[in-house]
């Protein structure tokens, strides 16, 4: 089994060296919320991405999305 973590600003400032030493083999990093609005950017995204790069921890990104109406969902999928 491969050990990975899902991270966002809600975890605070992660000690990536400790995470790697504890066996974390990959990370899924949240970059923001549902709309392209600066206030919805994840405040730890750039740091988390840079630390994974620095420590050679494989990583990818996701945008947390939520639908308020069917039209809103359809516009995000398009």
C-alpha cells in the first residue's frame, strides 16, 4: 500500500521533512475552492507545492468544488 495525504490550509503549516520521514509517498494538494476568486485560493497551496517539489514527493492538485444550483454545477463541469 502507498501512503499519501490530502492537504489544505486547514492542516496549517506542514512539516514536510517529517511527513516524508514518516513514510508519506505522495500528496494531493488543494489549490482552492469552487470559483476563480482570489479569496478562495488555499493559503498554503504554494508552500505545500514547493515543499513537495523540494523533497521530491510526488504530488498533484485539486480544486474543491461545490454546487449551489444545477446551473452552477453545469458551468463548473463545462
